[in-house]
C-alpha cells in the first residue's frame, strides 16, 4: 500500500499506512527507517497513545478509508524530520463534517508549520468532495490553536461551556 502524500512549500504531509501507524505505536526507530526520516514529533504516550491505538484498529479494519483514520505526519523537507501530525477523527458524517486534530513538537511551534499543514489537509478534504466541511474543537483558553484555525479560514460556529467548535467550508 502506497502512502498518500500532500506537499506544501516546506512540508511533506504523509498519511501513515496501517502498518506504519502500528510502528508509530510500537517501534519508532523502525518507522524512521521505513520512511527514511527522523522522528521529532509529538510523544506517543498516555492519552495520545490511547488515541493512536484506537485509530490504528479502525484503520486496520477499514483499510480502503485509512486516510480518514490514520495520522498524517508533518515532515519538514529541509531537515527530513517528522515534526508533528494531524488526524481526521473518522469518515465525514452525514452532514459532510470531518473533524481534524493536530499537534506539533514545541520546538517547531510559532513558525507557521501547523497552519501550513492544516490548510493543506483542508484542501485535501475538499478535493475528496466539495461538500465536505472540516471542523475542529478547541478549548476556550487555547489561544494558539484559535490563531491557527483563524489563519486556516475557519470560523466559530458553536460553543459549549468549555470549547469552541470551528468550521471550514469549501470556498
């Protein structure tokens, strides 16, 4: 199975196959070897490990749609290093909404990489079907994530006591 890949000026954004997703969980040195990169992404521990394992089992059972269940790695072209990742939280729902989550190693923050990656992944979603909307949930005090989503063209469409919900529609 070949990797799906989206390219930007500074990043290669690679959707891990189910096999590679398993390596992300169990054997990052082997993942580095197979992808020919170094890994400096977010640590896969605690709740992140639980989420990654859950995504792996879903991707494994729905390989045809694995791109909606896997983690897309942000590979900084200049250094050939994984610096962060994003994932969709499943297939688009009946209204065409697909939720995205993302994270980046703090040493690469404030350089525009996450915004660049999220914009590219939103474009990828819209290429799959122009009716799809990308949504994201943030805690109200997560100002950094609010900034990223605004730069990606998202707007708040709903809020709860603790969170804002953002949406990016096809333009």
